[in-house]
C-alpha cells in the first residue's frame, strides 16, 4: 500500500512540470500549442475572439472543406461550448465572454476523411 502511494506521488510530481511545459509552447501565430509527431493544434484567444489552427510540421495547414470543430471550456464548475467555423487558414468563434485564466479547454475536430483531432489546454 505504501509503495503505491509513493509511486502515485512520484507520478504526480513528474506530471506537473510536463503540464507547465505544455502551457509554455507557442505556435506560429503566438497561441498555445499542443500535439505530437508534427501534428499540432494552436489555440489563439484574444478577448472573445478565438482562432484555432492546425499545424503540420511547423506550418499552418488550412482546414479542408467539410471539416468541423468544437471547443468545450471548463471554468470552475461551469462548462460552455462553442462551435468553431472553418475560416481562412483555421477555425474561428466569438465567445460571449473571454476565457478565464486557469480554465481547461478541449478542442475536437473531424476532417472530411474521418480523421479526428483533439487538443487540451489549461489557459495561462
């Protein structure tokens, strides 16, 4: 039992710096960047204006016709959602209020070929 608690404590200690490091990554448009293997999602929040970019090996990859995306925002005990519309070189939405610091954001998308994308953020 004590061995499990020690292992759980070590896992939490090592996970915390990894999460902090994730929040510091910035994409080509200055937004929060997450993903792996060269396929990443960038979230740019400027007040109530939201832009989401698909980044492929460091370059923004515009969404193809038929692509859809949605974001879920968890602020404390409250959740809200926003549908993201394909717009130019990314997806966009306008929120009623800005995203609060510390909020958790999940972006999900589906490409016309059935490929799915998911990204998770903690807002600075």
